[in-house]
């Protein structure tokens, strides 16, 4: 049994759609520590773990 689970990586357009917030707002929230940081996918590409984005959304529902 593998200790790793299959995790989907979301690119920025998917994150924007899923959260309903703009690119600039996402990066402002990252800068102040209020949004999950992206993971590096290469020299000029990043993505977000879907589970991190889902947890962030869930935390917003309780506000």
C-alpha cells in the first residue's frame, strides 16, 4: 500500500473558478498568509493542491 494518495493539482484558472476570486486577490492573500501557497511545477509553472484549496474554501464557510 502506498502512503501517497493521488492528489489533483489545480492551475490558476481552475483555482479562480473554484474560489470565485481574481488572480491578484489570490496572490495578495498568499502574501499575507491567508491562502495556500502554490507548489512549483517547473521553472515558470505553479499549481495548488486541490485539497488545500478545498480546505481554504471550507474554512471560509465557517466565517
